[in-house]
C-alpha cells in the first residue's frame, strides 16, 4: 500500500525535516552540507555541518544548497538528500525504494519543480509527488482545508514567506515573497557592519534575532553583547546591541510581509472574506516565532491571528499526513 511505504520531506531553505507515518518526524536537521571538494566525499550534513560554517580548511566546502525556497546547487542538494534518505531508511523504515512526497513553494516554476523531482529520483525514490507548501502547512496546522470555508496560512520560512487561502482542498489564492529568516539575518549583519564597523557571522545574527528580535510592537528594551571582527583594525571586537536596533533593522522586511498578506486578503473572493474575519489567520514557520509577531499582525490586520501548534514542523507534518490524502498530492505529481 502506498501510505505504508512513503515518507514526507520538507526540503526547506533553513531546515530539512523527514516524516514517516509510523514514527512521526524522524529527522530535523539544518539544510547544510559539508563536502570535500577534491574527493567529493560528504563530510557531514545538518547540525554537524552547520557547526563547521566559517571554520573549515579550503578543501572542505560548507554550503546551504537551497536558496529562497528552491534548489540553488543541484549536486549538493542531491548529495544532501541522498544522505537524508539513507538515514530515514535506517531509522526504522522497512523498504528500499520509498515513495516520497516533497513540498514545493507554490510559486515554484515547472523547472524548479522538475529539479526537486530529479533530485529525489536520483537519491533512490521510487515515485515522487509534490505538494504545495501552503497546503502542507495548513494540513500540519490542523486546518479544515477540505471544508468549504477559508483557511488562511502564512508560512514564514528561511528563504520565503508564503500566504495561501485554501478552500475545498485547493489553493484559492496564494503569494510568495523571497523574504524569510535568512533575510532577517542578513539585515542584522548589514546593520552592525554599517553602524559599528564590526563584521559578525550569520550564526551570531541568528542568535540576536532569536533572543532580542521583535516585530514592530512596543516592548521592554533588552541588550545583548556579541563579538565580531573590527573591519578597520582587523581585530576581534565586542559590541552591545539593543532590541530596538534589531527591531528597526527588521522593520522593512516586516512591512513587506504585511503588504503581501494584505494583497492576498484583498484578492480573496467576497464569499470567503467572512470566514477570515471569524477564523482568522494561522502562522507557521520559524519566522512566526519572532517575538510580538502574532500580536503585531492581529493589531494591523484587525482579524484573529493564531500560531500553529508546531510552527517549525507544520509543513513536514502536513507533507507526511498528505500521504493518506493522495487526491491532494496526485494532482501535483510530475509525469
């Protein structure tokens, strides 16, 4: 039976998650791979590879092969996916060639969808099905997507933010914006370089975002001291950053996300608009965990805004659950 020999994969820009029906999420690792460029041997993937960023000799390349929600480096993605699938099979699945359901950004082109399909096929998948990311996120967030009511999902991932309005199991309207957690980190790095002439790494920016990052809401100011390299002197330098500074440098991205949500709601058929006023919007993805995000969107959109039960895992859970609803994914299957 299909459902007993299938795995769902959330191939995300920031993290790759694998879901099986019997064991739930069995792999949740950063989408990072370390490879020896001379021998083409995979040194590490996931958390282990992420810890190597910026610390390796020239022979070892550490890269994030997905960018803005799609494959940027095909060979690296295949190598990473092969390692992930090998691990998934060893983690208790009893089949050699699994059927694979992978989520794809709703705005992905046919070429990008084919690249995802080819990557999975080259890694030994028997059959590959694609499901649109907003649908997978909505299923994972327990929204009644098969009902004749509007389910609005906002998935703020690592590379992209997606808004989907779903009814009767299909997407009524959707929008994709190439702004997500990665852009937030880059803006923090850029701000500290411009203001303090200190260069910090992406992992440090990620820590700043998680610990003192805020959406545009009032809050009690917090501080955090981080270390980087002084651009002028070339020596290590510590700087103290406030939460208000982080909030200010993320403001432009926040407003872009807000504008896209507004545009999606404006394109919603009038018959479904009443459902949104009642049921509101559900947030998923790592970016939805930014402090004050739910309160801010609730305040500016004037509709209820809720956080999904497992924001980081919603897409992977939905991808796995869709295995039981083949009508949702078979439409997306690439022949």
